[in-house]
């Protein structure tokens, strides 16, 4: 049985492909904008992903949080760096962020065992 991270990646890729090939120019343009925003620029990709994680914590989007944690692992972020970004999200978002913090922490534990 695939792990949570692999299952998330597979489902995200499959559904994004279906959505993108559905023909909506608006959706295609938004996806392109999102991709462009996280490319290397003045800020390194890892920094942008840390910012995305903090924002996703505040917005309480579990899919977004999972995505950014996985991307940060790919970018070589340390657990301490990821935790600091999550701390910012918690401070800005307040106690309502705690359940999302728990799930993100569990994902970090799972990634360390791979």
C-alpha cells in the first residue's frame, strides 16, 4: 500500500492532468501563474516554498500544506526550517491552525522514515 506522500502525489498529478486537459483557458492560465510564482527568481525556490507553507497553514489548506512540505523535502529543507515556517503560520493563523500543524508534523515524521 502506498504511503500518504506517494498517494497524494499520484492523485494530484492525475487530477491536475484531467483538469488541465478539460480545456478551460482560465484554469490553465492560473496553473501557469502558480507554477511561475514558485520558480527560482530573486528569492530561491526553497524560500518561496517556505512562504507557501506558512500561507497554507494560515489558510488551513491541508492539500496545500502537504504539497509544500513535500516540495520542501525535495528542495532539501531541514526539519528546523520547515518547523519555523509552520510556527509563523501558527502565530499568524492562531489556534485554529493546530489541527493542520499536527497533520503536517505527522507528514514530516513519515518523510523521515522513507
